[in-house]
C-alpha cells in the first residue's frame, strides 16, 4: 500500500512541477494568459523552469499553424498564409524573440567595443541593422513556409521549428556566462544539467513527431548548428550572453529548422 502511495505522490509531484514550470516559462516567453505563479519573478526561477521551453514552443507553433491552416481554408496565396501564421506567433509571444534579434544585430553591427555593443543593445530604439535582421528573418521563414507542398506540412514545420528552437535556449543559459552583471541573463538563472538536457530532448522529440525521422534529425542538426553559431559569435564578441542573445538564437534556429524541412523534401 505504501508503495502505491509513494508512486502516486511521485507522479502528482511531477505533474505539479511540470505545470508550474510551464506557467513560469509561458509567462516569460509569451503574452498568453498563464496563471500567475507566486515567486515566478524570483531570481533563478526562469532557469529552473527552462525544461518547459519546448512545450511552450509547441503551444506557440500550434497557434501559428492553426492560423496558417485557417488562411489556407480561405484559399489565400501560400505566402500570405505563411505570413499570417508567423504573425500569429508574433502576437502570441509579443515579438519577444524578434526584439532580441534586432538588439543583437544592432549591438554587433554598431559597436566596436564590448561596452558599446552592450550599451547599444540596452537602447530601446532600433537601428538599421536591427530592422534588416528582422526583415530578413521574417522574409526567409515566410518564403520557406510558403514554398512547402501544402499547408499541412507548413503548419507541422512551424510547430517543430517553434519547439526545437526554444529547446536549445537552456543549453546557452547553462554553458555561457552572462555578459553583464545585471539584466535578464543574470535574473533568469542557470538551468541545471537535468533541465537543459530535458529541454533539448523534448525539442528533438517534437521535431521527430512533426517531421518524421529523417526530417527531425536534419532539423535538429541544423538548428543546433545555427544556435551554436549565434552563441559562439556572441561569446567571441561580448565574452558571454545578454538576454537578447536568446531571442537571436531562437530566430536563427527556427529558420534553420524550416530550411531543413525544405531540404529534406
């Protein structure tokens, strides 16, 4: 009897823990009405909840995929459907990742020292590098989605890309040191080994489920390469990562997943 009680308590604790982490991750990664978890804003809480990032990615991808499919039902042009799907993901996230990409592009493109790069990235204004980075990011993803054979595959690719790209972020949070002594990278905290491994595995699993074995494998490899390149560049240029780098990584990895889907056809 005690054995079964222990098992029930274990699963209840796991379900509660995952639910809490999904709420914390969702509050940060989206603008969706997740329940307000007490202590969610505490230092390190986001890092502890990072294992749930790919699950939030699935939710964001489903929202975007549903919008894409709805547009396809209206017999709109595939490119218009793709843009509507991406617009839905932007609305769901509050353009969090696009903002990070723009800040990183402005910082790396406009600063010649670490201090200047970080100062530019703190500025709420967007410069030419940031505008172009977002334009290219949206254009590339929309063009790939619009060129896939059928809205069903495009929607599945969008879900896989959203999950895989977010599943890689905890690895950067764990492996790199914050570039500043304050800011998001410091407040978020460092995911433990179990957390970032679970996040990565869940992201890869989503890729396999929505893209199949070959598509999922290629997508995981290309997404990891894109995320690694962004992390390497920021480590080289700034000696660590400010929080905006996570947004730039997500955008790069998402585009890489969609490229993998197109290449696997």
